[in-house]
């Protein structure tokens, strides 16, 4: 960087000229209020150098009525100094001059300034020193061996002139001229005064510059002259000062390697690679003036490795083709590695036959990593046939070829080139060799054979160098899904309890493979076309549960679910005995891997154990309606509900009854089959309700068998989700804890109590009628005026089947012989005309559901119980029978 010259004013000329300069001039004005009193110029005296300028200012003193306060500027001697209409004065030659400002409002009034123009001497320029700057290091130049950048220090003496520029020029005998200048102007420097000492200025000339196009140096080696000159503001120059030296710059060459028609990319390590035609250019910069005959350009690994070419306009160029295998070529070659590239080389022959190897300059780009070679081809071993549930060369709708092809290490290695290898798949009609790129099987037409298409893979690296494989395999396309159906198997959501077995031990699957588009045949099925999974939820520990995969593959670590289905024949063998909730899902798959819609089914097995009820039952001292009894229950699968009963001794019961009258109990557990949760324990509370009979008598044919029979046992039972009924947890009821009943007497309270019903049979399904059974319980009063002994009448159905530690009767929820409440109704009094008796009637319409006729007709006995307001009950000894048909 060159230093800036600071110039200062050389002096100020003493005031000379008009004696009125700077004085106010008063002129009598004819009109009062519009008088111009004076014009003042500032500064009143000043000096300016030749070629420089100074700014003057004028002010007009006038009455308020004078609106024009402008002036007109003029000079007394334009040959010495000029002035423009703004008051700017410029020095022309040395001397004295008066600058005048006249009022425009009254030209008779003016002001003036005395200006002295200084200067006129000849500037002096001296070359003080020359340094050689190479690589930022400056040393005194060796005038016999100069090179690189020359820093020339010039001393300038202005001698009263304004210096505008200082220039240094080097001129060489063998050719070339080059200059460096520094501008000096009044915007950033003061002018140098005549009496000021010399000011140093550094000018730099780079002697190594050359033409980027031809390599021709601006200066050639040999004798050179450095001269310096200063230019003043008026354009005059100082005398020239010069110094002799000899240039001796070293010859260099610019080597550049580049590609065209290719691409660029980075490898996995971030190293840059290119592809395409390779061109090496060498531009010699010959400061020595040597004449070159030809050049030999090289790139290791190219074919051939070197080319000898002439120079054209000073530049040597050699090209290797990436598309033609004829030399010179780089087609199919990988040159360089991720760690290092290949550096182009250049040597020259001069016109005497001497070999020259100039030094390469730092501005060259001679090194490349070149990859024009595709990756090693994908081979047949890289393709794994019959994956993704396909077989025998078929592929289906969901098949992905990229999952079936695994690139080898050799292919991914890309011959140690740019790497990042990817591949695409292509198909061709078998043997045709007309290849079409595809990525989705669904874009291909369905075929009737598994050898309809040839497959190949095209592997490409990051520079899009690609290699086609040979035919990897042949395949057929089936895009049409098969269909599946269940021919035989367990009933839907079948529940298996004690004493029963699963209705089918196997599932037989029906499978069809429809024709595809255009009527082509499907791929068909292999030997194991069924894909099945089945999980089992089963008891674990005292009250816990766990899951297991019983058909399929359990994941690792095992969590009970199935990770993958099991291949099976069209027959699936089931687990039929182990307790558990089973969920089965299966589908069929054709040889192309197409799957039918999955079929889901479930069944529930609990045929080994009924619930267990335990715990001491606390008996209150006074047993009444509202008394509560507690117990607990557990089950190996799902504890579903609880019930309680009061047992009455046989003395109060007709033949065929167990003496147990069922009433509800509440349970904290409500286990349900197929809810994926095993509710294995429960707390039970049985509360005596309004149907608590403190005494129960039986009447048959107008005779009461026993006056008073109290309940003697309370029992609590549980059922599970498989309808298994537990044995009861029982407690004896002391007679003393139950209030004594009131004896009902024939002839006093009633004459008879009977039950009847119509019709004798009902049908629950179809269009057959009737579907309801009307029950009537009738009390025959002792007289037309007698009141009814009962506050209500309840109808009970006798359970025809069912067993503890076995299956309950699904209609009644009880065991054989138990009485289960159907409904309680109020009484209706019908007074007959004497001598007809008074009748007290209770009526209930019983409409059975499907559970009352589980596959066949079932006969039921129904009893009536009349109960007084005190809880004393009378049971009809003869029931009414009804047959329920499916």
C-alpha cells in the first residue's frame, strides 16, 4: 500500500492592491427603506497557489425593504486568478489580483478582497530506495537480480506547486513497460508548500504479472529502467529521476485440470469427485523469453498417461474423452482415491530441444479425483428369490425388489471411486432385451407364468456412473389377492365350560386364487398357504394372568404377542383343553405373496374348575329383610357373578325340590369372556330382600303339610364367565335368630291356593304362536267377605338342569331343583255371587327367550308363593308345567 502525501500551503502573500479592499462603500439612496448600505467580502485578504482554489463569501447590508441580497463576482486580472459566480477563486499564475463583489440590488455598492497567487517553481522528484517484496517479506533490492514486487520510495519536493500525481515507471530493454501512480488532491491532502521538506511516497510495481489468456509476461527479464515523475495541478511535470536494474523472474507454468460433460459429487468422507471428459491446460509464463516448441501434458492413469501437443496462442491443451474408448481416453477409469487426487503435469521443449519444467504456480488447479467408471455389476448372488412370502418366482402386489437385492461390498465399494452407490430395477419380457425401469411391481402387467419377465439391476454411483447387471432372475406377476373362508371350525365366540368340549378341534380353511386382469391365471398356492397367529390369555399365579403366542412366533423379549404368523396347511390345529381366552387370526397367501382379508375368531375354554367360595359367614342375632352376609370368591379364569339361597327343610317342600330358593348377591368382580382381562377374585355380599320368607308352608289340595318351616341354611355361590357354578359356602341359620311365623290356617285364612297356566306349550322363534305363557295364582277365600291373606304373590321357576361344580342352567342360572324368581305381582280380588266363593288372583305373563330352549324343547315347572305382610309364605304344592319349544 502506497503512503499518502500530505501537501500544505506554501505561504500567504501579503496584502496588496486596492486600498478600498475590504472597506464598506456607502452610497446615498434616493428611496428611504430600500437602501443598500454596504457589501463585505470575507476573507478580505488571502493567498492561493497556482492551480489551487479558495472560496470567498459576500454579505450585503441593506434596509429591510431590499429583498435581493445577491452579488456579482469579478476579477481584476483573469490571467492571474479567476472567480466563478459562487465566489470560488482559482490561481492561474503568480501575482496579485482583486476580487470584487457588486450588489445586484445596487451595482454602485461593492466590496473586494486582495488575493495573492503564489507558486511557479519546478517540483523535484528523487527515487530514494527500492525494496523487493516476495511473500510479504521486504528486503533491499539486488539491482543485478531483481524479481517479484518492487516497492519504490519517491521523495517529492513541491517547490510551491500543487502536486496532483506521482508516477513510477519500469521499462525493460527486452520488452514491457509498467507504471504505478498515486493521486494527490485537495480532498484529502494539503498542498506541499515551497519551503516544505521532501515528502516520501511509496509506489509498488509487481514485475511478475502476465496475460491470463496467453501467459505473456508484462515485463521480460533483462536490463530495465525505473523512472519517477510528479505532475502538478496545471499539468506540468517535474524532471524525471531514474534508476537501472536487471529483472530475473523465474519462469512458471499454470496447470489446470478440468472436466466437461460430467457431474460433481462428494464421497462418504466428503472428498470431491468429478466425471466427464478430462482436459489439462498448461500456460507457460516465460519471463526469460524462451521460445517453446511443444508441451507434454500428463495425468497419471489416463490412456495414454501423457500427450505431446503444440502451443496455441501460448497455451497447451490436451483432452481425454469420457465417452470414446479410443485413445486418448478416460472412459471407464477411476483416477484418484478418497485420500488424494491425481495432479496433472506439464513439461516443455524449447526450440533447441531442451526440456523445461517450470515451477507450477499457486494459482493453478491441477489436482482432481476423476471417476468415469460404473460400480461393479450386481450379480445373481445379490438377489434373494422367494422372499416376502413369495414362492416359485412369483411376485405380488406388495413385493419390493429393493428388499430382495442386497448390494455386495464390491458393488458398494465402487472400485474405490466416489461410492454412494444406489440401484434401480429394470424388467424386460423374457429374452427380449427391451429394458424398462420400474420401482413398483404394480406398474407391471400380470402374467400367467412365473418366467414371463427378466430382471436386471442398474447400479449407479454418486456421479451417475452406472453399470447394468446381467439377467438376475425371471419372475411372474400376480397382483390379485386370493380369498379365504372358514369351512369348519369352532362356533363364533364359543365358550367351553365344565362337562363340555370345543365343538371343533381344527379350523378348515377354504382358499381360492381368482384370475387377474386380462384373464391371466393366478399364481396359486403352495403347500402351506395359510398364515395363522393365535394368542392365549390364561391364568398365572393366584389371581394373575399372562399371554402367550400359541401359533406363530413370539417376539424376543417375549411379551405374549405373535411377531410373525406361522405357515400352515389349510387345516389349523387348535388347543382344545387348556383354560384360556384364545384369539385366532388367519389368512391365505398365494405364491406371489398376496394375502386375503384376514379372518378373526375367538373361543373361551374353562372346563377344568368352577369358582371357589370361602370365608366365614357372620350370622346376625336377628335375621330379617335387609340382613347382609359376606363371603369371597376366586376363579381360575373369570369370576363373573354371585348368587345366594335360603334352604328350607323338606317338611316345607314338595317332592323334587332342593329346598333352595335363590336370591341375588352383589359381586365386586364382573368377569366377562373375551374382554382380554381375567377378573379372578371377588368380594361378595348377599342381602335378604323383600322375598325373605321367615316361614314357608306348602299347601296341596286344600291342606297345609306343616304349620311353620323356617330356613335353616344360607348359601353363597359364584359363577364364572364359562357358566360354571361353584359349590356353596354355607352357614346354618339358628331358628332362634328368626322371628316366629304366623300359622296360616285352612278355613280361617283361605280355603285353597293353586296355580294354573295356559297354554301348555309355547314356541320362542319363527312365526309359530303362542310365544307367551299366562300364569294365574288363585286364593280361594273362606267367605265372600273374607280378606286376602297375602300382600303379594311371587312366581318361581324350577331349574330343570344345572349342577354345582359344573354348568349352571343358562335359563335359570341355578342348579337342578332350585327355585328361581320370575316375578312378583300384586293380588286382584274377584268377588263371586253367592254361593260362588270369593277369588283372589295374581297374574303374570311369562315370555321365555332362546336360552329356555337350547336346541330342543324343554319342560319347566312353575310354582307360586304367597307371602303375608309379616313374611310368612305359602307354596303351591302342585306346580303348573309349560313346554318351551325352540
